[in-house]
C-alpha cells in the first residue's frame, strides 16, 4: 500500500519563503570594519531575491558554482540562499587554506564567479589569475581594505551596484536532490576533498539541528555563529536561524575575544557557537558582563577539554555543550545532551564527565564504533576503542570527482570518519583521537586528546598538544607541547607531577617541551601535522633506555 501524501520537495526555498513571510521584522546584525549594521529579514529577503537576478545578469549557468571568500556577514547570508534557491551551487572557500589549495579547489569545483569581502581582497587577488573558470569577481564592501585593479580576463563588480541594477526573481527548485552547496575538507593530507550537499540533505540537517535534543533553536533565540560560514556550513546555524526566524548576529572580520564577548552581551545572544580555541580566548573577556540571555554554548571541531567546560560553568553558570561532526556529515551528527535518566542523582563531577562526551547521534543519523580492520563492533563498556562510522540522510556517500572516494567508505556504505572513540552502554561516545594522531606505543594506543585535556586542566597551562615521537623500543612515545599562561612559570617536572595519578603510567609523556604557541589549522584546531614536522628529529630522553 502506498501513502497518500503530497510530494513536496525538501528545499531551501521553503525556509527562505517562511522567513520572508513570517519573520520579516526579525534582525540580522553584522559587525563590520566600521561598526554594526542591522538588516531586517524583510530587507534581507528583498536583497537576496535581487541577488538571484544579479546572478542571472552575470550569465552564471543554471547549476554554476558560486564561490564566496568572506566572513560571517548578512551579505554572506544572502549568498547562502540566493545561489541554491536560484538553482546554482554555493561554494564557500576557506580563507585560511594555503594558496595552492585554494587554486586547486576553485578549479576543481569549476567556480564561475567569486564573491569576496573587501577586507580580504588583498589576500585572494594574487591567486585570481590561477582560477581558470572564474569570469567575474564581485567585491562586497565591508568597510576596509583596497581593491586592486582587475586581473586580466576577469570582470570586477561592486556588490551593491549589481543589486541596484538587478530585478528580483522567483525561486524554482523542483528537485530536492539537486546540489545546493559544496564545501571542501581542510586537506591536512593531500588535496582537499569536495563534499556536495543536496537541498534535501541540507533541509533534513537543518531540522535535525533545530531539534530540542540538538541546539533546540526557536524564533525567540538570538544566534551568534562564531564558527565561520566558510567552514562546514557554519554548523548549519545560518540555515537554522532563517528556518526558525531567530535573530542572527554575524561577527564579521573582528574575531578578537573582546569583540565577541561584547557582541554576546550587547545583542543579548542566547546561542553562541564556536571551536574550543575560540572559547579559551573569550572566557577571560566575559568576566563582569551581563550574560543573562545566554542559554547554550555549542562547541565542536575538536574534543572540548573538561577543564574548559567546567570553567564556563563556574564563571558563566553555563557549561559548554559539545556536539560532533565533520564536513562529510553536513556537519552535525551527535549532540551531548544528558539524558534525564542519567542526570538524576549524579554529582557535578559525574555530570562534567558526561558533558565531556560527544553524546549520542541525532535522529536521522546512525553511528557505529567498530574495529577499523574487521568492522566488528567494539564493546559498549566506555573503554574499548574503535573508529566512528556514520550513515544517514545528511551523510556524504562519495566525494566530488575524486578517485580517493572508495578508501573513505566501507563496502556496506558507511563513512569512515577517522575519529577514534569509546562508546558506553547508553550510547554516549567519547572522542579518543584521530586515527592519524593516536600514539602507537608498543602495539597499544595512547589518546593524545585525553592527555591534552588533563594537561590543560593545570592552572598555569594555556594550551597543550601531544604528538607521537619516534622511539627505538616502543615505536612511538608521547611528547607534550605546552604553552604557559602569560606571567606564569612552569617546568616539565611540574607538568608530569600534575599528570601523576590522572592517567595510566605508560601513558605519561616521555618529555615536555614549551612552545610560544600551538600551530592551528584553517578551522582553528591544533595542527599536529605541523608539530610532528617541527619535532620529527626530536630525541626523547628515554631513547637511550632501549
């Protein structure tokens, strides 16, 4: 028996139309280089429809790739909807990638037009001649920076001039499987890989993130996506904000901790989302501010140190809320809400341990933790380690035009995430490491993430990253790279003494080195690849014990 329901495509057009019709008086606030600008959803919607007309006027093909090189702004939000709702494909370029990676991505995606913020023009302009398929460059004026002369063979346009000359358009997306946007992985090894999201997958991901057991957004919220719009769809928050009619606060180019803290207070932000390194910097800036509106601090990108989450609970009265995902999972796949049956009667320390997990899968996502070689499920005892593998309606099935695709998916269609985790009997997962980052010592795995979290609990430590260093007897042993808080002094012996009793003896780092800073990836994670290169010839003091 077949159902008798309407066949209505799941597309971003629905979210746009809803916001335009029902929430025209809600706000999008952007911090520009010259001050804050405010736009109602009604104004935003009118501009977005004109942007659709501008893409027509530029001659962008019906499924052409529309590249962006910009900060989190209201203008970027216009592009987030104008490109896919007009049938085209939004392609967000990560502004922090290496030049050769940006060239590869722009050419691989076959971008036809590049929209760039004026504050970023100088950074991308030398690369534009290498973007072979790009015919048009559109400059969005965000208040600062110079625009160089047009590169040979490219046309340069002012964004506002294009909008003023364009006619508004109606949206027509009939196929929910049509590509809506694409994003490339950060490419820590080899060229970045392209992930193509459909209207359907983005719609379902948005609904999943909106759920109460995820972020739980509603029109009463004011959302601050600190996570960049050029990284994994800003964790879906831009789509969620429009879908529910929440106020959106866009931080623009100034990502300094004091600026972010000021926006949280001034705009009465209720949900603020970013990676752990962001919240490490923001915490001292929140002291003495009115944060009474703030109700959720979603955090992801890497494991959240328990010490950081607890520091927020103690100072702000609100623990960090951990979620997990990756570019290939749209990106949010799990959320760290504590089940009511587990919360009852637990101490704050026990609750803190639960908050340090990545929680359970969202409805719509299936997760398994398995031995990566045999695909046998690991024991649900919170101790056995395996690879997280994912399957679901907003999980990638392949990479865009990439021969490496088969190596990232199992024969039965699960995504190999590369994240190592444990899982307990309640389904709560704890990230142990990346498969490429675990320290393999004497045939056993040592979690660098757990070591880092314990070290960063030391009151004199600002940041810490652990890498594996060659050892003649044990294959690898852990080396701790530590950044000391400004004005403090710390010795290697003190770090090791602090760890004593907190981790297994054989997990103890063989040495501690002090560095000025931990290198970061393009999305704000610790770059262990760079650390491994820096210390590739480092001789551990225990090497002679072999």
